């Protein structure tokens, strides 16, 4: 993608406008997921998981892309569960190299998961699957962290 930074800056303006509009958060998360999938060519599946540090379980929330069988993921399992356990973003540029991985589709090559916090507690995650190998850079992580920081307080 030409000039990620410009694309991400423009998308962040649209995402903030979605979040600041009136209405419930769930359809807004759906709109954000769809926007990301439509506008970033290597974001092939974009979904939110909602989590809880007391149950240590993630549950699939709004997503854009093919349905997944991984609707409930315990902390520690897969890339999503590991990101929740570590409380940090987890970027895997080649999923064939990751043993603790839950496959959603044979087409997925890379995955980036960013935790969402509210009042210091994990309350969800933003998960991106890509059909391209080595698609992500720190710009993706920073962009997704901005989105998660904007969504978190509204959950
Ligand atoms: N691949 C993820 C599971 C969720 S799907 O990507 C939608 C994982 O390893 O946690």
C-alpha cells in the first residue's frame, strides 16, 4: 500500500467521526471493522473480541469477513489468547511459524492482535488476519493501538 501513514491518518479521522456519532457502540465497532477491511487491501478479516479478565475468556464481537469457528478463546490460546495474557499487541508475520495458533482459514498468512483496555483492564481485542505474508509494520500496530484506545473507554 502506498503511503500507509496518510491512509491511516485519513482512516483515523473517519473512525473518530463514527465513534463520536450518536448511537450504540456495537454497530460502531461493526462499521469500523468493515471500514478497515474495505480500505486496507491486506486486512482480509477484521474482528473485535470482547474479553474479561475475571473469566479469562474472549468472545467474538462485531467482525467483517468470513465467519470463524473461533467464537470463544481462552486467555493463553492462539494468537488472540496470547495477546490477552501478555496484555500486549502480538504481531505474527508468518502464522506457519507460530505453534500456538488457531487457524480460521487456510488462506491466512499473518495476524496482528491488539488488546483493548478500559480502566486498566482488558475488555477486548482488535484482531486482523491477512492473506499476505509479512504485511505488517509498526505503523499498523500504532494505528490499531489508536483505534483500541478510542474504543476502550466506550465499552
Ligand atoms: N487466529 C486466531 C483465532 C481467531 S481468528 O483469526 C478469527 C488465533 O490464533 O488466536
